[in-house]
């Protein structure tokens, strides 16, 4: 990278140029972008896994809820017979 600065001294325009090696900075930026991309892939995979597990838990909950309904119903029958 090159930067130029100009200034006036005794009525004369002077220019200073500064050269800076930004290779390491650019390499670090590329590495950072690759890491961000990889993190994005991992995040998407994690979201998919959470969604799958949530769906599985919902199905299990519904199944358990149905089972409990039938058990409660079956336990009420002897109580009704005893009251009757």
C-alpha cells in the first residue's frame, strides 16, 4: 500500500510517499473470512440438528401424551365401577 501526503515548505510543494507491506494483513483477512465461512456452515448444521431433535421430541411428547390419556382412562373405569 502506498500513501502520499503533500505539504508546502517555503512556497514549494513537497510530497512524501509511504510504502507499507500489507501482505500479512491481507492473509489474516482471508483466514478470518475462511473461518467465518466455516463457522456459518457449522451453525447451519447445528440449526438443522436442533430442528430435527425438536421435531423428534414433539413426536415423543405427543405419543406419551396419548399413552397417558389411555392409562388415565383405563384407571377411571375401576373407580366408576366401585362408585356405582
